[in-house]
C-alpha cells in the first residue's frame, strides 16, 4: 500500500547509501507534488524544482558539451557530449563539430528517464550521467530533450527519438574513420529505456543500422498486476499507483496498459521474429517493482531469436546509476563499456 | 522465470552507507573514479557551486554535482525530516495538494530548508523560521576609505508632489490634451512601448553586423572596421588564459529560417497578480502614452521585439511587491529610469492590494537626454496622471546624472525607514559602473545608506568583462549568437536587421571598447553574488510563484520561441533554450531582521 510507512522506509534505507536515499526520496517527494489526481501535471513547479546545468564548451574532467536545436520546427534540442582533445587550445565554436579522429567512435543516443513526464536533457542528474558515459565508453553521447507527457502523449517522444536518430546518422563529423559511418547505440533509463526499444523498432523498419540497445530499468507495463508489482508496491520509492498515473499520462487517451508502447510483447504486441533487431543489454534492479515486465521483455526478445544480455542486480533500487558510490554503478558501467566496444 | 536466463547475480555486500565510491584521490582502480568527484582546486573541474564547493565546506560532493546542497554531517537529519514529512503528508487532509498549489517554494537546492519549510507549512512549529535558517553568515563591513570622489556633473532635481497643485494643474491641462489623442488608440497600435536604458557608450564606426549561416552553425562575423585584427575563423588561434567559467553554447541547426510571430505585448495582467484583462488593456494603453520620442530607436526596437525587458520588469516588480507587503508608505528609487515602463504595472498592483494602496513615491535617476529635453520630468507627469486615475497617492522626483556614482543619499531626501520603506531598482545599469574604479563600491555604499527593504537587480548573464580581448570575444560570440538565434522568430527582416544593428553596437563596445568607454561590462550572477555578499547584502529569494508567473508571461509574449525561465539559488534567469541570458536577483541588507515573503 502506497505510503504505509515505517517499515517500508527503513527497508529502502538499508539498501542504498544514505545520500542516495536522500536524493531519490527527495525526487519521490517532489514528484508526488507534481502529479495531480485529475491527470494533469504541475509543469511550472516541476521546472522550478528541477536542478539544471548548462552545457559547457570548456572541457571538464575530459568532457565538453554543447546544445543543438536539431529540429527548429519542433524546438527539439539535444545535448552533445564529446571527449575533449588531450591538449591544445580551448575549443572555439568551430571546433565543437570537428570530425572525430577515431577509427571506431561509438555514438550513444541517450534518452533520459522520468517516466515520460519528468526531467530534461539538461537536468543535472542526467548531465552528470552522460558525462560519465563519455569517459567510460570513450564515446560521443547525444542526449535527446524529447517531448514529455502529459502535454505530449505517445508517440511524441518516439518521434523525437527518431528525428534524433536520423540527425545523428547524417552527421559526417560523427563518422568512424574505419567505415565512414556513424556507429550508433541507443541507451536510456526508465522511460528512456522504453524509447530505446521503440526507436530501434522504427530504425529497423526503415533500414537504419543501430549497433545496440542499452536499457536501464526500462519502463514497461501491462494490464495484469504481476507478482513483483504486488510484492514491492510502495517499498522502494515507487508505487503501482504512480506507475499507473504515468501510463495514463503517456498513452493515448482511452488506451490501457496493454497498448504495445507499454507492453511490447503483450496481447497487442508484434513479433520480432526474423527481424534484424539490434543486440540488447537490459539492466534490471531487484527492488524495482516492475521487474516482472522487464524480465518479460527480455524473454520476449529471446523467444524472437534476438540477442539479449540480462544484467540482474538483486540488491539494486531504481536510480542506482545516478550516483557512483555503489557497486551496481561500477558493474553496469563496465558492462555498458564492453557492450559498445565489442564491434 | 528469472532463473532460466543468463544472468549476472550480484550480491551487493557493499551497498551499505559506509562504502562510498568518491573518486578524487582514489584513482587508478577504475576508469570512472575521475568523474565521480568535483575537486575544485584543479582547473576545469565542474563547479556547480562556484563559491561553496570547498573541501572544507562539508557539502556532500556527489549531491552538489547534482545541484543539491546538503552537508554530509546533516545527511541523517535531512533523511529523518523527509520521513517525518512523508508521515505528516499522509496524516494531514489535502496535505499534498496544499503543498503543491498553495505553498510557495524557495531555493530547492537547499534541501534541508526546503523540507523543513514544507514541514512547518503542514505542521507549524513556532520555533522554526525557514528564512532565518536560510540566512547567510553575517557580512563583513565595508571599508569606505578607498572610495574616490565622483566627478562633478549636472544634477537637477525635479520635484513633483501632489501638494503643488497649481503646477500640477498646468501640467494636467497639457496632459489632458495629449491624452485625448493618445490614450484611446485602437488596440492594434497600442503596443507596449519598451524603451531601454540609453547607455553612454561611445561606439566605434562600424554598424552593420552580418550573421552568416553555414550549413550547421551560425557564426558572428564583425566587419573589418570594428576591430583591427581580422576575424575570420582561421585566425582564431590559441586563446588567452583558459578561464574556469562555463561556456554554454546553443547552436541552431537549420536549413531554413523558422518563421514565428512575435506578438506584441497584450497585457500586464500577469504582472498585476490578478487576472484582470480589462485592467490590463487599460494599462497597455497607458503605457502607450508614456512613450516619448527622443530615445535610442534601436534600443527601443530591440526591447520591443524581445521579451527581456518585460521579464526584467515583471520579476523585479514581483520582488518589490512582496517586500512592500504591509508597508503604508513606499519609495522606489529607480537607477534605470528611462521611460518609466516598469512602474505602471507596480502601481496597478499596489492599487489592487487588499487593504488599499500605500503612498507611492518614485525617484527616477537617468542620464541627460540627447536632445536636452526634460524627459524625466515628462515621465513623472504621466505617471502622476496614472496614479490619479487609480487613486494612488503619488510623489515623484527625477534626477539627471551622468553616472550613478555622482549620487549621494543625502540628495534624495529620504525619510526614516520606519516611515517610508525603500526599494532600489537597477535594470541593466550597474555593470556600467565597472568601467570606472571605485564607482560600483560608491554606489553600493550609497544604496546601503538608503536602508532599502530590497534591492532588485537585473543584469545580462555573461562574462564580458575579462581583461583579455580574446576572452571577451569568445564569450560574447556565444552570448550574442544565442541572442541572434532567438531573434530568428522575429516576424520580419526589418525587425531583425534593426535588432542586429543594436546588438552590433553593444558587441563592439564589449569587444573593442577600452577603459571608461567600455561600459558594457556584463558579469555573471556568480560575480554579482560575490560582490554583493562582500558588500553586506544577503539574497532575498524569488520563489515558485514568481517563477510560474514569469513563465506564464513568456508564454503570453513569446510563446513557442524557446525562451525558458530557470531558478538558480533564489534568482530567476531568462534564457533561450538552455542558455541563460539575463538574471533577476533581489537583495537586502545583511543585518536586517526583515523577512521577505
């Protein structure tokens, strides 16, 4: 039961570092304020509370970033993160899109989480995460500032992801020297993970090559109440009730959670048999109440003969990757690094 | 089901709070240690908290990198408060919706205070004072000995009080005539006539600024006369000393220009805090007749096409209104008195106060008009007209001064602070003082003598005051590129060309000006904060209500054009997409125990 407290709060406090507990609990608190019972969202308060960070063309810890309006029609913005050159003068505006010199340069298109409603590409938590990905994977990261629910429902976020994919694919300065092609990976956490799957689908259908999908605690669901949802409801920061709210906010009005966007291998899902779907790395946290859906996703991919690796972190909660002070973080980063470099 | 998959089970034995993976000196063990920390001593490190992320400050570095200021030693207590708050929310009827819609939130980076203030909203405890808890340590006292005497300049005092009836009557007759012609224009021509502060900069010869578009990048090219060095991209070699400052860059990737309409000002309804559109319409008409012809046309045009001045006035007024709550006599001292565009909205808001308006006194300070007309006087008359129609007791005085540094508090005939509360307002003015040594210190010291309830400050968010030309060039390149890009939404080429010409002059001053002639010495919020803190001012936070109203204002005037409001430690920033362009901050004197709402 959501909010039935004393025992539950102590449980979640036991399994994460204290500062992480404070961080995730503050988010939970803020998010509770923002969701209105009538399905509307307090966007002004959300933007007020969200901690944002500017892009920085000056390298910091070996990474520099800049923002691009990749589609002025829709005001779609993406933040580009690049490894800074070893030495030399500070980059000027001309250098920002200088061609890479690597034989093989992974380009990770990243979709931030937030259950389709929260956060932005310039949210501090995601800016930090993307910078870490650049360093660990020696990759370029393109973080997409996709449209959010409830103002923009399905398929807005997917459309933006698709626009970003096409844009990245056509940047000559992102090509790997080896084959003069852009080596694209899709990555995302929570709703971002869901977007990864759906953008990959569109890519395959259109003949674009995506080298791999990385899904961190991806957001999937369905009409059924699974065992993990019932068991973990309200215990580790998340409730069934809030999950339902976000799906109602994102899915087309009148649709239920068996809509394929929510439940890709459910009754309305389509088969991926025989399709050249990218290989997938799926990270599932043992304390995430929607893990049964995530595991069903993995199973769906396997049954369709697709390559998928499951990384199941028994003692992890949602959001563990936002701070580096835990072993799950290290493990996952290592796996992601291997995943994008094994080409 | 789980067991059948290839899986990597992890028994996370070390997830207890004791294990921390702060990189820092840890080095070598794994590749990510270097990114997990923010050691401020090394150049080029991330500095979300420029002035506070010191190792000795005790702030949790990992949370600081994410925008949250929590002392490590307070972590357990903050956690406990969160639990407490969750419980209280569960127990209080409609607790959550009250906190969401009725409560004003401040400075969310200070987690502890934020949580505590929500607790006391729902569960009032007489001993807790959220504003006091957020107060900064007592400021250092200012040493006056270094202040240099100001150069002499002309100061004329123009006094308008209601008591001088005859004088007033004469003016009224004149105004009446003008008013018949001007006030009730039809709505299509009653635009909000925004006039910015005329600078005293001496601009160099070049006027025409072109922005050329490559396939993917917009670049600024200054024509050759502006600067002796050639400015083609290939000549941009090594830059000067690498700064630790942030260089936010927003590029526009466009094959074609997006054409968006920028609608003129519809109303100051939001500024009045009451959604009264009749009032707002009347206001717009009154603003229309405040316009005086002899102004810098380019400046005026720029501010009409862009929402910057609207935002500045609106947010500053919000802070002033809150500071004046409960006061019976108020006095605004405006350092940026130009056409007085900021004041009708404030006066209306005061008029609508429950309990009635205070007596409103305005002192407007501005430079001499280029045509030697008494423009400050005229503005005062018109505001007096307005005051009369809305039944606000009004008093006005205009001061013409070449520099704010020429002022002394004694000239202003201030009344005791128990009798009359003072607000000092400065919109895009203070940075000009940085051109002369000692000037800013003198002015801030004079402000202190005014004993203001509040000082509202709006400035460009840019670091355009570096000593090195190349640094200024780089910084201004990014800043003005973004400004130009934001202009792409302008409806016609004429608007765009005029705006670009205006900005071009400003750019020349920033980049090519020197010494006292270089007045566009924009500095960042961090720099202003530092200066004001050192001078004895403490922040007055702008809250979620001001944020919301400013956002709604933008939606009205510049909808869909990419403008965004952002909160930063109690200040509000207006930016284009992710690049902040101007900042509104509010300040009070450190040793006052006044709590701003």
